[in-house]
């Protein structure tokens, strides 16, 4: 009796099989660091605090918000940035 090899392909698009939250947080921190020219890299607790606000599920928008907040702490205004920043 011969056995036919079978291939199984599992796609985990919702993070159930593998927790990818840390890679998303790292990407968010990398993005903020890039757009602040290395001046600010949010810590894990700072990112968690942002996420806990409940309206920053989109990591690009969350990154933007952290960049805005960083520059606001330096005295800049949001309107100083180009639209869609």
C-alpha cells in the first residue's frame, strides 16, 4: 500500500494560531522613530497606553498620533504638518 503525500497550508490572518502583536508594536515603534528622525521611539507601555484609548487599532494612524504628540510636546501644532502626514 503506497501513501500519497499530503500538504497542509494553514493561514493565520487573525492572529489565533500565532501572536503577532509584538511585531506590530515593533513596526509601530520603528515608524515613529523614523518620522521623528530617531529622536523618539515609543516604549511598549507607551504603545499599550495608546492602544488602551480604544481608537487606535490602525497602526499607521496610531504611529501618526504618536508622532503628532511627540512634536506637540516640543511646541509644534498639528497644522504645522502637511495634510495626510
